[in-house]
C-alpha cells in the first residue's frame, strides 16, 4: 500500500523534507498550505486511518517549548516538553492520543533547529541546572526515528549542553543512534507494562523480549535510564506479573545508571475519554472508569498501585528516584 504524504508548500524543497521522502518508494505526494487543514478536519475515521496513516510534513512557528503540569517532574524544579511529532506509530489501546486528535495521521515538524534554539536559551539561563525537558508526550520519541533522524540531530545539540537535562521516552527498539557513550544530561526513558498486558493492548510494539534485549544493549553504553510504569494497570494476575517485570528490569540496569522511576494509573480528561470510548465502544479496558475529581476519568485503584510500588520499588532503588503520577481524588 502506497504511503500518502502531505507537504506544506513552503517546505517542499527543504533538505529534511527530501531526506524523509527518500525513505519511501513512490509515495503519493499532496501539496497543502498548512498541516491543520488536513490534520484538524472533523469526522475523520481514526480506526481506518490507523491501518495506514498518512504523513504530514510541516513547519512549526510557535510554542516550541511548553510547561508540563505543575506536579510532573523527575527531580528538577522547572519542567518543559516539546513535540516535534503529533501521533504515534504504535497502537496502544489505552493511549490518550486516540482521543486527543481528530486524525491518526502523523505530523512531522521538520524545523528541528527552532526547537533547540529555544533549549539553547534555557541552557544559558539561571535555571538551566534545575530544568528538564521531555520529549515523547504527543508521540513516541523514537518510534519513527529511522524516518525522521531526529535523535541524531538531538544528540548533536545536547553534546554542546551541560546543564539542561532531557528525557527521551520510548517503547521503540530502534536505539542505534544511542550505541555510543552516554551523555550525562540525557535520560533514556523506557515505558513498560507486563508482557501479558503489552501483547494484548500495545499493538505494533515490539515483543517484550526484543525490548528487553534492546534495553540491555543500550545500557552497556552507560546511558542514564528511566523506567516509566505509567500507566500502571490492574488486571487479573497483575501483581505477580509486575513483580516479575521489576525483577527483569532491575537485573539489567546497574543501580548507578537508574535515573528515575515513575508510575501512575490510567487517566484521561473527560473529552479525551469520551472520544476514545466512541472509537472503541467494545473495549473492556475502559468499562470500570469513573468520573473523578477535576473532570478526570480513571479507575479507583490509586492507593493499590501506590502501596505496591512503594513496597517493591524500594527494594531496588532509593526512594528519592521514585515519582508518583497518580492523580488525587
């Protein structure tokens, strides 16, 4: 099936646009003025598009760095995120992106330099040593990296920085750019759920054993590693599965390379949850969700998750490296 690629007219001849196009054999190319005229259209069929999502190559003009929610941190006081892509190659059934956007197509903003010029400004500021920047909020940081070549560009920039820290979050096994000595200000963060759950609900993600093998390989280069148990999911047999998951992960990662561990329950703003239910009305995963404080939908299992994580994570790492993202009722 041929890939459909929309390209904003203003960047059709940009070197990075041409580089992306070379990755596809005879794509169908459609010129557009702005990505929003395709991406933001109403009444798009998300499930149908997900089978063969189009690519939209675009340029971003503002809002390169955004503040994270006030409670979100992995240790530093000032926290920002950026998204050089919208949407994800993977099809994790619980992912909030399915209810956030009208479209399952990918947007790639190719003006990477503008993102990192903003980061450079932070690097020169007084708050640099207490600042973390997150990627992988509106996309998986590395899932499409063999097409975008974004991480190689990022590594070039961050090799010049000393103080600002960045988290690169992923479920991908494409880690080739990181087969080099780790940079002290970069955290490679890996999202995991137990194998049984992942196989059923994280469609398109590499098999658990392949992801473990990829993690094991990149650890050898000395990178700081983050583990993201967010979402932490409750199902029949979950406790045994999570105990085994933690044993595997912490047998691979040397204690001194563990940067942080975060955990949190599945949760959605009302609008996002409502949209996901429309896309997957038959999905049992969402049947027990309730409307809780601050218009957030989740399962009432925060205390259960919190107690488990405290009991088991403290066996492996110092509690100062553990961060809870369970929303309070």
